[in-house]
């Protein structure tokens, strides 16, 4: 499993609309509205780097209402939860 975190700035007045659109996309695990420099934090979980590339370049970058993104690829997860088993169903 490949996990990435996308920090996203949305157009003014479009945060909720963008979040609702994002959460419906396969590979988008979670969407958080946040304060600070970015408006949304998007957690992506996919099976491979190729799937991540497709998700980011063909799905996220084509959505209306997005001004800026910064994608962070996770190398390791440190968690109290067994994330691999939680998200491995169907992968």
C-alpha cells in the first residue's frame, strides 16, 4: 500500500464543494478541512506508485476549484492502529 498526504488550497468559497468531490474518488481515504496555509488535507491510499501517479495527475489535478497542491509521499507509518489491515480489504 502506498500512502500520500496532499495539502490543498481551494478557491475562495469552494472548500466544502472540493472536499465533497474529493471524498467520492477511489483512492481518497480521508479529507480534512484545516486552518492555516492550506484548506484541506487529503489522505490517499492506493495499491502502487503507478496508481498514485494516476490519482494525482489524472483525477486531482483536473478538479475545478483547486488552486494549489503539495503532495507528500509517506515512507513509513507510525500508528497505534494496524493501518495496513484497516485499508488492505480489496487491494
